[in-house]
């Protein structure tokens, strides 16, 4: 069994979700929280309590702290945080679904970093990582066939016709055996164009690499923002026009915007929720995608736990109504979402910024795992949905394999 080198925060950009860029060379890991979804604890409370013990002001979103310009050695800078879709479902009071195909990866991670004048990397627990000069990725094995995926889309459409749900996101999974060190492959993934949240987080025998363009939740300057992405086409001229003109994609997108508005309203000061941008077309790698920006002012007394319970899992990867969609997801998807469809980012004294873990891969000691899917409405065509999921995962798999971008 390989040991994936732990205690690394790398490839995060100088902008969020990474640590303050001037601090990065001086950071060392100070403490770590890891939690799996089969534990009894409430993950939202667990995370808030853990960060509070390390003097991060997460009890009240309206009372942030400040990051000093010249932090003293030993002071806490912030924490890299990962929240899985299963942890989010637990926070929402919904079924967490089938088991993760990568059980080594925790469902909640918080790694607190402090400043140090002469940082040194701690000795990893267990035996050291072996020398792995070569990298080879084996063939991909899918958790469902295209036909099974299409059948799940049909079942989702039946549930919509029955009025059980209005929309649901279905996610598939693939994995491949590997030899060598997975971290360089995950670094390639983080550098895909448009990776607003590009980063790697590792632990003993696991690693997560993310190249997400989507903001799950950001709190900074006294405001909360979420930026759902819904609607995808190839990054061509006709693809952009088709996405702009698609009534189906626009209706699906607006439904999620309404869901996110309602989510933020649970923790917002009355009357402050607004849509700042609606259905803006942006490019990620070789795809066009539609994005909106929703903002709100937090109400006094709401902390990190309340925020996570309100927004997790993200509406763009669940559906509406959220609880009913999560119940349907748990019944239709063959394996758990693992590291995907959750949140990854940074929580510091002055800001919180978590990206939605789409375009995400996870490595366990033996295999690389990826996930991709899309939103299903009554107007969805099963074959088109299967093709869309394949298009979304293609650049991720190519980056992991070391194939040049086209």
C-alpha cells in the first residue's frame, strides 16, 4: 500500500481559496481535524468548534477578524477546509447515499496553519513515501454504463412528472489504477484553465485535487456570495449561441438561482438577498458554462455552522427541492460522491471562501477517482445528459493522464 505524502497545501492560487500569498512560504501545519460520515458527530458544529479553539472568528459572520500585515511567528493564519457532499447531506438532514468509492478520503477536513520564520515539513506518520519516478494511469472503470446512466435520467424524469421533484443532479463516477506518485498528476489538474479554485489537499493515504470554477460560498467584506454554475456547451461559437438561446438550460439555471436565494435567506439580514448577475456565459477549459452571482448580508448571530447547514450541499449539484432531490440522488446513484460535489477552500480570520468540488479528483493508495454529472429536468434527453457528463470529465481525465490540452 502506498503512502501519499501528507501535510501539503499546494497549488492554491494567490487569490482565494488559498492562504494569503505573503504567508505561504512561512506556513506549517499546526493541527488537523478529520471526520467520516459514519461518525455520530454533527460535522457543522464539529468544524465550527474546532476552528474557534484555534482563535478563528467563525461564531458570528458579522464580526470577522483581521489578518495582520506582519503576523508574528506562532500565530494562526487560517485553515484549509474540505467538506464532502456526504457531510453536506448530513448537515441538511438528508440521506448521505451509498458508500464512497474512495473511503480513505475523509468527509470533513480542516488543516490549521500557523506562521513560522523557518518552516520545516513535519515527518509524515507511518513509513515514508517510496520513490516513484514513473507515472502510469490504467484504463478507466465506470460505476455505471451509459445505458444505466440514461436509465437513471429516465427515472429522474418520471419523478419530475410525478411532482416529487422539479430538478435533480445525477453524478457518475470513474476510477483507474495507477503507479507512481499521484501528486504531479493532481497538480496538472489544478492548472486547467479557469480553475478559480485550483488546489491540492492531502493526508495519510489520500489526496484531493481540484480545478473548480464554481464558488460554493464566500464571506468577505461583510457580504455573502454564491455563484452557481448551471448549463454547459462546447466552447465553440455555435455552442455559446446554443447555451444563450436554450430555454431548457435557462429554466434549469433560474430554478437553481431561486434555490440559492432561499438558502442564503436562511442566514441573511431581511431584504438583503439579491441576484447581482444572472446567466452570465463564462468559459472553463473547453466548455462554455452559465453562471450567476447571488449575494446577501449576514444576519447577526449566525456562524459557520449555520452557514454550512444553509448552503450545503450546493444547489447546483443537488436539485430542487433540495431535500427531495438528495433523497432521489441517494436512490439513483450507484456509488457515493466522495470528494466531489462538496467544498474546498480557505477559512481565515478575515474571510471564508469555499469552491464547489466539481472538476475534482481523489487519489487513494491504489486508484484515482473522478466524478461528473449534470442537472436533470423534464426536458432532459438521456443521451444528451450522458454526453454532457462525458464532456465535463474529459479534460480532468486528460490532465491526470498527462495528455496535452487541445
